[in-house]
């Protein structure tokens, strides 16, 4: 196992631990922090292991941070709908 996969696994464990701790802002601050840390880790994984492993790690991260992805999809759908 190389360092990039170890960092991605550590990110996943820390994301799950942070999700278990109660929060007053529905975990949005933690989600933004995890996104900011996770994007460079995803790039590092893709660089070291190739695009297919990068896509697998991206899917794992999207499953952990599902609500930011859902809201991004809604925003994009609204922007596409208003452009037509």
C-alpha cells in the first residue's frame, strides 16, 4: 500500500469520526474542511495509482459527503434549467 491510499483511508476514517460528533451547523463546516483536504488527496491517489483507482476513491468520498454532492447537483440542474 502506498502513501496516497493510506492518506485516503485516513481521510475516510476521520470523516466517519467527525460525522459521529454532534454539530450545531449540521456538519457543514466539517464537510467544507473535508472537501478542502480531500481534493489534493484525490489528486495524489490519481497521480500514483491511475485514473480508475482515482475514480473509486472519488466515489467513496462522494458516498461519505453525499449532501454537498446532492446540493451541487440541484444547483447545476437549476442553472441548466434557467439557461434554456
